[in-house]
């Protein structure tokens, strides 16, 4: 039996039950696919339901303020996904009358939609004959066909897509694409369970003892290291926050005044920096607590965060001009990164501050 026949036979008896599989409309497919990028299925289920409850239609998403979109996304990370969804929803309302285009080329012109998501929407919602290859798909094909090309290279994008396209069954790209995802999540996982795999007789990697080596990836660039010092300032019952702008991480989210240093710096060194002096007069500050969070790993960088809880008696003028002065009790109304959310939980739950 060939690859496609084996895969579809396995899928018929073993496919996963997932909430988004019930939905075949382009909006729901799109929401589920974006949420599932970089997110585990269990966590994705909760956010998928929450997102559709808050924004049941693309129109409601387009009309929502960005802060509400980010707040709904809070905790999922990679916030550019939420910002891109918001932009795309507006564009679809403006340029396509509220309906996704039934063309994978046009879909890829929308913010946050790459070849994989376009193909997933195309096949699941519009039954277009297109193969949707995510990490699962690349892994399975690399192993089954014994392909050495690094799966994160431009060449692999072309050659794996051509291969997957040639394997599509007539008239049912959706089952093929869904089968690849389920098979990659349950059988041909990063540590494959070849013992129960229906493809074991014909799999190249298994035959050649290469299941641990394939798929091949390019060597990773070393992650950048950053040192973040957050100043959680207690000014009466107020604190100060600011929305991040620019093209750095967490754009659009709120955070405490931040000082970034190029190497680790304890509090005695921090108060000597120009950034600190600009914000605060050390003689009117009392350091209440220090919270060193675990290193926060993002795709290309590792952040070493420290939170300083500081009581400020007077001299908050600079902060009042440059930052938003808010009541501490209102903090939860603002969309923040997972890192800051964890810090706030820690102090509420354990430190009692
Ligand atoms: S035999 Fe093992 S490596 Fe080959 S497709 Fe099956 S699970 Fe993957």
C-alpha cells in the first residue's frame, strides 16, 4: 500500500477529537490555526473557545479595540499573532466584504497568514486541493521518504510541498492534511512510536535506523541574552505602566518602567545607571522587595528578568509625564506579557503585597 492509503486508513480509525474540527467555516479554521502555532493543544482548546465567545464573527473582531484583542490573547505568548489577526480581520471587512478569499495566494497576502495557514484554510474551509504542511508534516515526510534536506530551509519548503501535493488524494485534501497533523501528534512524534506504526514496513527512516536523526535542521543561531529590570513602583496606591511600542517583543502590551542592561546588574549598580536616575531620585525610594523570575525563553532570545518593588515617597514627576499612573487594583485590566502576569500572580498569592 502507498503512503496516502496507509495514512488515510489509520486516520479513519484513530483521528483525534478536537473542538475546532467541528467548525468548517474559514473564520473558525483561521482562529484555530493561528492559536495552535506555538501553543500546545490542551491550552489551545481553552483559548479557541474563549476567543470565539469574545469575537464570534470576523466583524466583531475587526471592530474590537486592540487592547481587548490582546487581553483575550493574554497568556498565549507571541502577541504578534493577535495583532496580525486584528489587522487581517479589518482588511477582510474592508476589502473582501467580510469573507476570506477562496485563493491561497490572496490568503497569503493577509497579515500573519503564511503558506501553511493559507493551505489549511483553503483545504478545511474551501476544499481546495492544497497540501498544508506544518512541522508534523515535514517530520513524517522526511522520515518516511528518507529526506536529508534541512526542513527549515527554503529548498525544503519547495521540495516538501511538491512532494505533499503529489500525495494528495483526489477530492479530499482536508482529510489528508488533518491526518498528517494527527499522525504526527500521536505516532510519528519527535520520539516516534514505530512499534504501533502502520507504515513501519515501508518507512525509509525505520528501515535505515534513521528515525532519531531525521528530520534534519539547520544549525540554530545562538539566542540573544537580555537583562530586564522592571521597577514596580508603589506610589501611594498607584503604580506606573507604559505600553510597549516599536518592533521589539510584546508590542502593544503594558509593562512597568523597564531598564535593560547588557550584563547582569544588582540593585546597587542599577541605581547608578542614567536610566534609573532619570526616572527616580534614589533618596526618595525604598526598596521593598526583589523578585528574580526564571529566565524567560523566547524563540531567538532569553530574557533574565528581575522585578524591584520600590516605594516612592515623592518626586514622581518624570514618571507621571512619561508613564500612565494607574491604581494598583486596576492593573488586571491591562494586557501584559506572561512574564508580568506571573510576577503579579506571585505577589498576590505568596508575598501578600
Ligand atoms: S515507522 Fe516510525 S519513523 Fe516511520 S513513519 Fe512510522 S512512526 Fe514515523
